[in-house]
C-alpha cells in the first residue's frame, strides 16, 4: 500500500473524496487507513451523504470520534446531524468537552439557518484596545482560518462593527480601535435562512459576515466559501423539488428509499390525473346524450396538445418566478411588477398557440380523411347531421361535418388561449403563495402546476367543444 499511499498524498482532499465515492466499503477502508488523521477527516467531510452513510457503518465509534474531532465545529455539526440522536450523542461524549460544547450549540440551530452554517470560532477585540494590542492578539491567536476584518465588541460582547485589516496595519500603533470601526458593517442574525444569507453576500459582495444573536451579541461568522456551498445546495434542492423529488433521495444508495421519495410526489399526481379521467367520462356521457359522441372522439385526440402546451407555459412562468425569488432579485419580490410582465408575455404566447393550434385542429381531420384509401361506400345513417365515419375493412369516411370541424377548431383555439392564461396565472401565483406561508416556492412547480393544469385545461376544452358544436 506504500505506493498507493504516496499517490494519494499527492491528491487534494476533494479529489480523494471523488475516488472514495467510486469504491466499495472495503476498498474505502484501505484508502482511509492510508491517510493521516486530518486528511482522512477532510475527505470524510467532503464525500456525498450516501457514501458517508456507508462509512458510518464502516468505522467504529472511536474512529468516528477521531475523525469528528479533526473537523471544524460547523462541519462536525453538519456531519453529526446525519446520524440518529443516539449515535450522535455517543460520538459527542467521546469528544473533549470544549469541542463537544461548541458542536452542541451549533446543532441547536436549524441546519438551513445562519446559525446552522456559521463558524463559532471567531476573532473579536474590545473597542478600547489599541491597534498594537489588536495586532498582538492576532499573532497570538490560534486561528487557522483566513480573515479579512476584525470584529469589535463592547464589554458585553455586543457587536459594534468591524475594522479592515488594511486600516489596522497602516494606522499608528497607539490608535484606539474604536476610532477605526465601520459601524455600517453588514451582519446576519442566527435565525436568518441560509438563502437570505446567500443573497446578502451576493448583494453586498461580502467575503465574511458576523453572526449575531437576538441580543446583538457576536456568536460566529460566515465566510464566502461556506456561502458557495449553500448556493449549490439551494440550487440542487430547487431543481429536485421542481422535478418532483427531494434531496433525501440522495442520502443513501437504496433504490427503495429513492422510490419511496419519488412516490410521495407521484401519488398525488396519479390522483390528479384520475380526476382528469373522471371528467372525461362525464363529458363523454354529456356528448352522447346530445348525439355528439363522434365530436367527443375527435376532441379527445386533441386534448393532450392543450394540456401539454399550457402546462409547459405554466412551468416556464413558475421557473422564472422561483429563480427570481431564490436570487432575491427586486423585480421578483414585487408581485405586481412580475404580474404585469408575465401577463403580457402570456397573452402573446396564448394568442399564438391558440391560432396555430386551432389551425392544426381544423386541418388534421380533413387531411387524414382525404388521404385514406378509397373503397366502396359504406355509410350508416344516424340522427346527427354529420356524416359519421364508419370504417370498414377498406373505407374510412369523414368523421365530422364541415361546420362541426370549424366549430371544434374554434373551441380548441379558445380553450388553448384560456388554458395558457390560467396555467400562467397558477405558475405566477403559487410560488408567491407558498413563499408567504413559509413553504419552498419550488414545490409549487412541476407536479402541482402540471396536475392542476391538466384537469382545468381539459375541462375548459371539452366544455367549449360541447357548447359550440
């Protein structure tokens, strides 16, 4: 293993983590045995959750304690949150008291909050210190992280502002630190959502931000590299939610777990499509009672076009709104502004699709009837004024009369227009609604918009077809 160890030592932790994710548990065991304690801990933290779940079973409790003890408190808290409560407690009991206490304090906060992603190891100085004293404090501090400013607190540890390192090293040695404080420094609260923190960093071009509790006391800091991780997590969660699944699917390699997560989204969709089928049977009875079963048969063939086009139009709108809400764009936060823009876009799209779709609906039945093979006539007389096609072994006849065909095309065009406008409205309103009630707006996209749109659009279309023909 000596040669393999030399090769591994030349790799950075993130590359080794990718290698570990490709091997089975026993091979992973050999890789970790060949690494030093700090390197092994860093690789352990960087592998994906599914791989780490297998590694939890692979390592003994004392080995887990050794790995966790090498991690920063915020990373350790994230890793321990993946264990059940009993296993997490056992690992914490094996750590030294100071490290365990820091991790416990972090685990109190929600994992999606500023408190859950902050680093509690933070360098702060008193407002009455001199520049020379602060520089000495920095030299003596056991902080292995990069820092760009010094946080200043009062005697009660309430945050007063920060001082840039550049000012600190260029001012006279006896300068009091309180004269250099930037009191407009941007800070976050421990309970702020991590998405808000990400947007704050983006808006203000921050490299680091102090984290304060409700009493304005300094409790930690968040750095830009941690925010980048948060941005990736949020983007992945939104994409998964819009696709009708969840990030918990990726926590293990179990196909049963993945199937369970997906079915929690698909079952409501199945129920929604069943509603659409029920509506179809009801409309079939109404068409039959009016002697227009032949119209219903043709109308049903075109209903997937309306459902698909209007559903995609709604998804386009919801995707725009969800991205705007996630990135904190000002326009996306003002519903009236977004509504006016999306309503005009939807109007143009609905008009185009309605006209084009109506044209397709008017041409297709005639096109296929005219190009069918000719044979001896075989027409059955019925009470409907239409010439109903009765297809014998070799003779198809036009299913709809010309007037019925035109009216069905008009019904299709109006239904397409209406369905797109309604679907766009759902795609616009649902993300705002979900956001206001505290749910992830991304959940409103995908299955919810699509399922609701199917029933609504098909109902509009068949009702217009029944009325106009």
